[in-house]
C-alpha cells in the first residue's frame, strides 16, 4: 500500500512574490508598530530596542538558513514535521508535527482575541461577535486557492508598510530633542534588566516569516523558499528597527518607556502627518490582523493535510476535497476553523478579556515556533552533505547558540511577558504545555512503529511523485 493518500496540492502556483507576501502578512508589521513596539518599550523600560530588533533579526536569519536548506531538500508542506523526521528521526518528527499544530493554532486563534478587541474599541459591541465574524471570513477564504488570499494580503501588506514609513517620517521629522538621537542603537543600552524580556517580545514579531516553507509543494521554484524567508526577516528587521528608533526619537529615548504606556502614542506621532494617515492606519491595522489570520490558517491547514496524507493524522483530513488535485487543503482548513470556533467560544463563555487570550496564546505559539526553529537548525547541522558549509554547518550552529540564549530569556521572562503577578506559577504552564505536546507526539510515534509499521516508514517522506498524482494539463490552441 502506498504511504500517501493519492492527493496533492496544486504544484507550481506560488511565486517568489506570493511567498514574500505570505511571510510578511503573517508577521503583520502594523500589529508590531501599534502593539508590539510600544508594548515592549512600556514593559521593559529599554532604550536600545532598535538595536535589539537588529540582534534578533540576525539570530532569526541564521536559524532560517538551515531551516530553509532543509525545507528545500525535504519538500514537505508540514515543514517542521518533515525536516525533523528526516534529520533527527521519525519519532522526533511526529513530536515536532504535533508541536507545530499547537503553536500555529495558538498564534492563529490568538489573533481573534486581538481582532475582537480592536474592532470593538472602534465600533462597539461584544468582542466575540466581531471575532466570530472574522472566523467566518477566514473559513470562507481558507477553503479557496491560496493565490486568491495572497492578492488581498499583498494590498494590505503594502498599506501597512506605507504606514510604517509614514510613522518613521513623522517621528524623525520632529525629534523631541531638537535633533536626531541614535541612542537606540548604543550597545550600552543593552546592559539593563529588561533586555531579556525585550529579546523575547522581539522574537514574537518575526514569527510567521518561516511560513513560506509550508508552500514548498506549491512553489514555482524551491529556491524561492529560502529567498522569501531570509529576505523577509532582513527587510522586517530594518522596518522594525526603524519604527522603534522613530518612536524613541519622537518623544526622546529617555522618555519613551513612560510615554509608551499610553496606547495612543503611535497614533499621536502618526497624526503629525494629518488625520487621514491615522484613518488609513486604523483600517490597515484591522485588515492586517485578518491577513495574518489567513496566513497562519493556511499554514496550519497544510500541516493537517500533509500529516493526514501520511496517515499520522486521520486520512480523511487529506481526502477532503474533489479529485486528487486540490487547490486548498479543505480538510485541514475545516479542522483549523473548528479549533478557532472552540477557542473563541470557550473564552467568550467564561467572560475572559480578549487581550488575555491574545497575549497568552500568542506567547505560547511564539515559544513553540522558536523551539521548532532550533530543532530544524539542529537537523540541518546533522545533514549528510558534501558542500555548502555555511548553510549546513556554520549558520545552523551560530543560530542554535543565539536561539538557545533567546529561548532562555523567553522562558525566564515569561511571567513579565504575560503580565502575571510576581511569583505566580501560572506562566510556567506554557513551557509545560509545549513539553507535554512533544512527549505525546513521541508516544504516538512509538505506537505507530509497533502497530502500523507501514505508516511509520512513510513518516516525513515528502510529497507524492508526479507519477502518483500527475499535474493537471491544460492545452489551448
């Protein structure tokens, strides 16, 4: 019996531009500008936040080098699952697959809390009503071809980047000290107690840039996967650092931590260019959250599809659709929608604050994805290759060293990231959930090896042969 369900995603439909858009949309620059950057300033009191973004961008870029090399080589839509299975062993691959599902679903569903809170703040009403409408919208678009969503994402991403550029111009054009200050890039600013929390918060701003690897089966050229990911992290590293610098310049580096405690700070700075800039930014923020949901939804649904195709998950989730060639993984999409409905309904039923939902779940997801990036880099460093020492040896090991330090900072500061009272044990629940998920994946893998060796030997093998699922042919005269 074949290891694969005879079904595949539409090949050669995702260009380099589409992959860049997906990664950028998932990271959501607008959300970073109006939420992440001022929140990090306020929570840590750090003045050198622009430099922290540069450092974190460098670490993430190094981690993505090995990850991208393995993604191209393995060619698996469930990227972490396939990479770890091929590099570290099938049991570890299943553990990584389940951990990926938890991480991506946590980030995706967290955005419903953010969306509901933002829209309710503008228009009134219950947050969960707006979140429910967003669930419906994402569900409708999620079962359609991803190229349809990327057109919307491209427009929203362009508007978001334009708003960030406008913000930088507004902040630098009227500096608080009467002249431009470069204190935000001084290394001495890192020698403070809040640097660990800042590192952790900055990492979360880059999560999503690894998303293009899940579209390797649909990519026009596999080389575009690494170009999209590494190019994306370098571009957003500059964007985030510039925005953080401009915010510090606008109110003064020494005063920015106190000023950032007021959520209106970025809007006030942007308003220097005119009221219509604020209106465009508000619309861009709302739609930026939606497109980020769409991007993470697409990734999570491909993980379900690819793992179900290898029968690690129920096979019906891969067969949901029409024929052997599907433009969207409908089974995975419907599964992700079901998870989102359950989470939103649960938080609404207990009357929880939607921002608590956003902060806790997004932190859980970011921590999980950083662990997976470390695992992928370790897998790359162990690959049996005869050339390419930079991408297979040097970059992965440098990324591992930097990534472990950042992960340690994230775990140590998880309480402050979540706003938990000092001494509370609740924040430690997040790493416990991730560890328990990985253990459950390992146990499931052992069970498959004993009871279903045919499935065990097919774990992480990649995509079906074109002979098994041939590409559709269209001829016109």
